C-alpha cells in the first residue's frame, strides 16, 4: 500500500518569525548592553551626557559606544511594536494550528 505521509505543521516558519520579532524588539536593548559591556571591560566612562574617549585596541571607540548607548532610546518604540507583533504572531499561530489540525482529521475518501 502506498499511504500518503501526513503533512507536518510548518513550525520552522513560526520560529523564524518569532526570532525576527524578538531581534527587532530587543535590538536597542542589545546595543545598550553591548556598549556598556565594552565600556566596562575597557575601563571607559559611558553616559548620555557627552562622548568620552575610550581606547580599545589603540583606537578611540568613544563615539561608537556613545551612539550604541543612545540608540537604546529606540526601545521606547521597538518594545511596544514588538509586543504587538508578538500578540498578532501568537493569534495567527493558534488559528493556523487549529485549522491545520482540523484539515488533518478530514480523511480522504
């Protein structure tokens, strides 16, 4: 007998979308963490007030670290947008999974 193999639910698409949503939402937070970690590891002062010199490997990275640190303000926009996208993602996943399960129960005649 040549039975058709049941189709598998496309989880990989949903996992990929989840990763993209989380990366979008958390990118500013990650930039602040990286800037703070680099500044602390190299004994540099980092704050929003002004650009402080920070020598890493013989080059001044103070401006770059300052920019990464200040980019954290974008989290005020990306976190709520990411949260909304996460809710929409979850609703679509639930609806798709229920519909897919019902389609699998329908037996071909």
